[in-house]
């Protein structure tokens, strides 16, 4: 059953300016915003009545018009490699997915910005499910709120298990610009999560005008889903390229950090067997970056393709990926191969679809397999 929509303001999604406006509208001082933000995001508070540095009368005023209302966890699972995934059920019954990837020196949370995706990139499971709607700012930041509460040993405060956030989950973040930026404001705010601008990364398929808009509004890191070295191939893999071709996209990459020292735009490149992974493709990439004068402005992540049901694509073998990297590095391109994480629970790059039933069945099969292996 879908919960009835509340008319109250969800304080979870208000950034500092919006929270200050909220308290001023109540006839209170604007500094109350910082207190509220710390209660909600640092302490993970849901009950306004428990905000003890607010007077009883102020708490009553807040409760009358506002609430702290995160969505519910519909399902969660952990892969053998430690990757953790939450399927989060929204108030309208839709579901999104959020993934935490633990490493020795950091913990990265992959956050969704839309229910589904309108861009329909040919190699992405999310795009194949179609598009439902944009997420509200509260639904975006709630993913970090939930992960922080789930991963912290001390539930009263967060112990910073999440050190990095990447807007690389379901959806194209720049098509939900205002809500995404407000949520990222909260990620960066010292009264909330206090993440560095270098540790919050927005990934886009190449919505060029919004890239320039983001540059003026926020100083987060940028990743671009490239996946092809020429317009002909990219038009097929990433249809948005027909509107914003590579020359325009490379110019935007060049301009994004033009006033910042030692900051790079990350180029994401999915390795698809026999499609975009040949030595000539690598040489075309080098020529593209040199011709557009972005060689010193970018670094490349090679991403092994993660399969999903009914896809026509296959993952490049490791030797092919290694050779591709060698060619790029010989061309003076900063290039790494990203390690695949969470594939066993459909939590890897390109596999997020937000379907509870399918996820539950797959997790049950995996659990049975693990139990069987333990018995052998």
C-alpha cells in the first residue's frame, strides 16, 4: 500500500539556506538552521521532539508544519566482497538502489538521482527500465542518511564510514539539477556530513549546458561517461551524443576546472568486447584528447562491463583491457582499471534497476549457494 502524501515540509531535504528560510518564516533566528541540520544529519534524529536545545514551544511549532521523513529500506544485501546494497522504497511505491563500496582507506557510496533514466544508454540496465520521475532532494540525501546510520557503530553520531559519494547510481543527475545540487550542499556542509568537494563526484553522460551551470553553482568533482572515441560509435552507445557531440563535450571538460590547479575530470569508459575495446579505439581516444587539448585535464577509468539480463554486450577480457590501458598510458593519459565490485548482488556499475522482487529472489539464490558451499 502506498502511504498517503504528507503536506508537511520534509526537513531532511533542506540545505542550509532553505533551513534558515524555514526558521525565519517561523519567527525564529536563522542560527537555528545549523542546530537542526546537526540533529538531522550528524545525529540522525527523526523525532523533532527529541531536539533538546529547542524549547518545547519551538518544537511544537516545527511539528505542526514539518517532519523528518526518510524513505524505508525495502531490502538490503551484502556481497562476498563486502559491497552493500539497499533497495529503498519511496512514498509513491517506486524503488531506487544505493550501493556502498568499502575499501581499505575509504568507503564510497553510489547514490541515485532519478527513478530509472531517460537517456537509454545501450549498455546500462537502468536505462532499459525506462524513466519514472526525478528524486526529491530529501530522497537523494536520504540515501546518505540511511547508509550513515546503517554503517555507523555508534548510532548517536556518524563515524564517517562513508568518506566519498558518487552520483553514479540510477539516473542522469544533471537532468535533476536543483534537487541534486541541494542534496550535495548537505553532503558538503560541515554541520551535516562535512565531505570534501574532492570526495563528492557527479557523473554525467554529457549534458553540456548543465555542466557549465554546475561549474557556477557547485565545486564538486566531475565524471563524464564517455565510452566511445568517436561520434559515430557514441551516438549508438550514448544517444545524448547526437545533441552534444564529442567536440562540445570535450570543450566543457576543458573548461570545468580551468581555474583550479591539479583537478581533473574523470572520463569513464566501459569496456565492451569487440565494440569499443580495440587498439585503434585507444589510439582514437589519444587523438581526441590531444586535438581538443584536454590531455592534462582528464584521467580515464576503464570499467569492465557488468552484464545484466538480455543484454547483447559482453565484457572485454582482461588481456584486452590491459592492452588498452598500456596504449593510453603510452600516449601520456592518466589511466586506471576500475575493479568490479558487487556484481554478485547486481550492485556493480550499470546493473541498478530498483526491483525488489528480482533482487530478493537473487539474494535468496545466492544465500542458498553459499550455504551449500559451506556444507561441501
